C-alpha cells in the first residue's frame, strides 16, 4: 500500500551511500525528506540538479520506507554523472509510477523469475517482497545470468536466499562458481 501523496510533485532525498556492485553498476542509497513508499515493480523519476532526470525502479524492499535504493547502470549522460556522485548530495524524486508486480496473484503458486545484468534491480525488490510472504508461496526460482562474472551483482543476497527453504537461485555456470565461493 503506497502513501497517499502527489506523485507529480518532486521532493528531495539525501544520498547517504553509494555501493559499487560491478564496474558499470552502482546502488545509490537515498533517504527521502518526505514520507515515501512504493509497491514492488513501480518506478520513480530521479533527478540530479542541473543535469537531468531518468526513470529507475527501486531495488530495495518495499516495506522499508525510511530509505530507498536504486541500482543504476552507467549508460549515458545522467547515469554517468550519477556514478561520480558522493554521499551527502541531494537528489530529486517524483513518483512512484506504474502498477508494480501483482504479488498477491502469486499466492499458492510456484514463481519463476528470469533476469540478467542490471535487469536484476527491480527483481531484487520483488525478491525482498516475496521473502516477506514466503509462507503463502509454493516456491520461488530465480534464473539469473550476466555477460561476465564481474557483471554479476547482489552476490551476498543470492547466497542468503539460497539458504531459505522455497527459494532456489540458479545462476549461469560462470557465475555459479564465483557466488558459491563467497
Ligand atoms: C520504467 C523504467 C525503469 C528503469 N529502471 C532502471 C533501473 O532500475 N536501473 C537502471 O540502470 N536503468 C533503469 N532504466 C533505464 C534508465 O532509465 C536509462 O538507462 C537512463 O534513462 C539513461 O539515461 P542517461 O541520461 O544516462 O543516458 P542517455 O544519455 O539518455 O543515453 C542512453 C542511451 O542512448 C544513447 N544515446 C544518447 N544520445 C544519443 C544520440 N544522440 N544518438 C544515439 N544514441 C544516443 C547512449 O549511448 C545510451 O546508450 C529504466 C528505464 C525505465 C523506462
């Protein structure tokens, strides 16, 4: 359930941490100055003062409202600038937009998730949401691949989820060795 607010009005959020996931991908931890929530799978418009804005899907848990994480691949003007940002600066957020994943429709079913590279950003949020309702699910299987082992993100998460009954994480062969050695 999202908080009732004007989704077109931007508000500030402080960048408190930048986590390097791979040479091209970083996760930005933001603390919103206003109450903010989203449903897993919804996206936000994130802006950098004087540079521009771009859409991103939060990669954090939808039940955690005091902070928000977005995982961003460096592809062009805004994302390249973002990759050089240091904690302490303020960014702008609008949203959330879109409908999100229909988590309740998965109840009583086996959920198969396919993802690759930075496409895992919205899927991480979904995995957190599914973990919260795992008792209502039959099974969750994630099949994930990346171009090279160094492009494989969220390795500690995979290791943790793999230990939970009902969760199976299947990585492509060149990543499997790397993840299982953590
Ligand atoms: C709903 C939604 C959710 C998204 N969620 C995420 C997410 O969670 N994480 C994430 O990393 N990304 C996500 N994206 C993608 C992200 O929004 C884009 O990567 C971002 O907008 C790129 O902005 P930029 O200014 O860095 O790149 P731009 O500078 O706009 O460049 C984008 C691409 O276009 C090319 N390009 C730019 N200008 C030209 C030109 N003149 N001629 C030819 N090619 C050109 C660039 O080389 C580059 O490949 C999402 C997109 C959508 C729509």
